[in-house]
């Protein structure tokens, strides 16, 4: 099985954001649904990206800066909560599409696992000449 | 550890109760005050339980991952990926609960 990398999931996140936005506007034909999905999906994509960056720089770089980690990680979480709260309270959103948008990371993990299960087998078959 | 857990649970309960009391003090708009009070209780308890579970899960996951890396620094790359994915998934579950609580509190 192909090894999963975080950047693979990030790419799938962005793909889901774009495809999901297009599909939601095509199906519902109203800006409200596109806005709900796109904002939620973008929030989760950015959250994943920053989480990766902060953890990589905080724990695994050669120069570990504890102060930076202690500030950045809670700040990221507060920003995430603030953004979600502002969108939910003041925004004109459809909650179903918003929830689907929030599930972007779940979907990309599942898609990534499906890809990693199926693609190496095809590659192996190509190498064997079957 | 048990003391900290007990304090956290009690804190969650108090916050939920204070949330409901503050909510009950407000004027009811459309809904029956008793219903409004229950909604506020549900919102408070919902986010308290989600935050408690999420924090516990993230703490356990991070502690286990760091322990693994400390024992075998060579496996750092392999441990980091599932750890980041796990943390993101746990966080998004807590965000679901936050959204539901906010909806209950502000839109109902």
C-alpha cells in the first residue's frame, strides 16, 4: 500500500473545495449554498494546513521554539472558532452544506485511502506486464 | 490526573448551568421559556462534552506520538502523518458540536 503523506491530503482537500463548490452551485443554483460549502471547506483546509505547519515547525525542526508553539497552536484554534462562530451567527448559511464543507478533511482521508489501496495494484500490474 | 479530570468535568457542568441560567434570564423570543432553558442547557452540555472528549483524545494521541518519537526518533516521519490527521479529525468533530451549539443558541 502506498504511504499516505499529509500533502496528498492537502491536495485532495483543495480538489474537494473546488469540485464541491462547482457541484453545489450547479445543483442548487443559489449563492447561499455555494457560500456555505466553500467557506466551511476553506476553513477546514486552512486549519489542516496550519496545523501541519505548526506541528512540523514546533516539534520536528532542528531548532524547536517552544514559545512560538505555545502561542501559535492556541491562536490557530481561537481563530478557527472565531471564524466558525462569525460565519454561523452572522452569515446567511445553509447548515447542511456547511456541515458537508466541514467534513472536507474526513472525505479527503477516505479518498486518499481508497486511492492508496487501488493505485499501487494497478501500477504493479503494469510493471508485471499483465 | 483523576483530580484534574474531576475538576474539568465539574467546570464543564458549572459552565453549562451558568449558560442556561443566563439564557433563562433573557426574555424569551417566540419560544416557551422552559423550552428556551432546555435549549440553552443542551447547547452548553453539548459543547462541554465535545470539548472534554476532544481534549482528552488529542492529549492522548499527542502524548503517545511524542513517546513513540522519543523512543524511536527514526520513525518520526511515519508517526507524524497519522498524528496530524488524527488531530485534525478530532478538531473537526469538536467544531461540529460548536456549530450545533451556536445554532441552538443563536438561531432557535
